């Protein structure tokens, strides 16, 4: 059986990356059985780069959609970034304010 699908990272490279990610603590917030389950499923998935690989693990990555036009879009995105930092970035009292009509007229503040 071929361990590499077209454009996919080789399985041995994927396994090495997962080990390295574990060693630096990227998965320290996950239970061991969750990590084991994902490791088992990874070979069945398409994995073309490191970012996509990390995306299979919960609360490790967050993809910003800057086209969100809701009034609290930046507050939501800031909270999502806080969530994946697992306590390293914990903003409080987030406030969004539109200060003009052009694209540069926006302020986001937090403590």
C-alpha cells in the first residue's frame, strides 16, 4: 500500500510532525485519548501541509475571516485567538468602536 496520496505529506513526515508538536506542548490541552484517536484518523485524511495537519486537532488553529461585517466581528476574533492560546493571551473588557467611514476608522481596545 502506498503511504502517500497525491500532494499529501508522507505518513512518516506527518508522524514526525505530530511528535514534534506534542513535544513543544501544542496539544497539552487535549486528552491523550483524543490525540490517539486523531492520530489514528490522520492517515485517512488529506494532509498537504503543517497548517492543515494542525487543523485536525481541536483548539490549535483559528482561520481568520476578515470579511465578517458584524458589529462585533473583531471581538469574536480576539476571543477565538484567546481560546487557542490556552491562557497565554487573555484579553478583558474588549471594546470595538467605529471612528470613521473609511477602512482605517476602526479601533479595538482590550485590557
